[in-house]
């Protein structure tokens, strides 16, 4: 049986797809058989972030409607052999996703995978509800910013009331906080919410903190999940987060401004 | 150290907006979390209060002002209803009643 993980946030643009790609890739690099599913029907982007956009033939809606078999729609990653991607449909509307259809796909994928990562669309509409419905664990992606924290709180409420686990009155979905775009310099200046503040408000276990980093944009430009860039702070932070997800004790990093010499302070130069 | 930087830049330190953000979030979420388990009764409460007043005094529904201030320790709901002065003629009273 696979473990089903939803990567969700409520708010858009906080880094759900970047995080889904990084975490799925990280799990696969650790030898876990992993599939990452894009639930954003009509606005698919996971294919671009994973760099497989030119290999998409069939998508999740084709599988649900019986136009293609699941194996035909799954794209095998060329970098990590235990990883595959199930893209969303770009042309169909959101109603094409059904609970029964998604349930069948997840059941079938469960047979030969360790992890199923569901990349949720923004909002709390059908696509987002279906992405979280079957989840065993949730990674709530949050920026240190008021609207993002509020929406994360809202999505936690949805997880606790509208997931299948909640409906079946089973043990609740395990929640993890992933803070992204964290900028220790701005935090130190008092311009940005502190990690401790976000933790205090949302009150769920912390999986990781991904620092604001130029390497995230570079990674998406080239279609390589940022976790593959182990030179970058963001890549290393995602790798740590994956380790923690698998139960390892890893201390949090990148929470303080990097100590720079006078020269680089004077002449700029930003974190990689 | 930052006072030194500020001295050199010749400006006052900026207010720390992050603590403002935290405070606002704590208040709004405290209220939203309650709302999750209970339906939002405020619109109905307002309607009923206005209806009760209207039963005794002729009021113009367009001149009812409702304001709510959700605070951390206390919230205030203020309903301001313009009561019309003594009727200028009987015709208006009949229309209102």
C-alpha cells in the first residue's frame, strides 16, 4: 500500500508545484517508488517544472474517461528511475475529475508505489478537494505572509473535515508545515513573519523551511526539480525536508542570515 | 549595530511590520476557527435586531449602519439606526407604518 501525500496551501503561487516536484524527486532519489500527480486540470504546470512537457501524450482525464490506460499516461522520469509523473489535462474543464475516477487511479497506483504525491491546485474548489480527499499525509506550503498563513489555516480546517479519513472517522491526516520563500534577512529586520510566529499560529509540526533562493527560478527555467541542485540552499533544504519526512532527525538550516564579509555586504551578491 | 547603520543612512528605523502581521493574523484566525464549527450568525442577528426596532419605530432600512470590530479580547457589534424625527405630516407616518 502506498502512502498518499497531498501538497496543498489554499493560496496560489506559494510553491506547491515546486515543492511537489522537489519532494517527489527527493523520495524517488531515496529509492522510494514515487508517482507525482498534477491535479490542476486546465492549468497544468507540473510537467514544465519536471521538464517532461514535451513527453505528455495522455493525462489524468483521459485515464478517468477510459480513453487511455494508466500506464500510457504515466511518464517515466529519465533522471530518477523510481519516479513517474501523471500530468493534468490542459484542455478539459475541472468537472472531468470525479471522486470515483481519482479513487480508482490512486488504488491502482497504490499497488506498485511507495508514495503518491498529489500536487493540489490553489483554492478550495473541486480540484483542491479531490487532491486532498484520499490523503494520508498533508504538506501545507506556507509563505511568511498574512494571506498565505490565513489560507493555510483554512485548508487545515478542510483537511480535518472533508478528507476521506475525516469522513470515515479514521485517524486524521498527518499534517506537516513547509515554509517556503523564507528570507532571514527580512525576518531580522522585522519586515517578515518569523518562523516561530508561523509555527505558533498554525500549530502543526514543521517539516522544513526553504529559503528564498534564486535557484528556484533557475530550476524551473530548465525543468529540473530544484532538489537536484545540491549547490543551492533551497535544494539542500528540500533534501533535509525529505529526510525528515522519512523519519530522520535533521536540524533545520538557513534560518539565520548567512554571515557575509564586509566586502560582499558592500557590493551586494545574494544567496544562491 | 542597526542604530549605527541608521545613523549612517541618516534615517529613522522603520517600524517592525512583522509583529503587526502576527497580531492581525491571530485575531482573524481566532474568529475564523470558531466560525468553522458554527454557522455565521451575524447577518441573521443584525436582520432580527433591525426587524425588532422596526416593529416599534418607523425606520428607513437604508439608514441602518452596522459595524463590527473583531478584537482579540473583545468584539463590538454596533448597530446604528437613524430614528426619524417627529412626522411632518400624517401621510408619511401611514406610509412608514
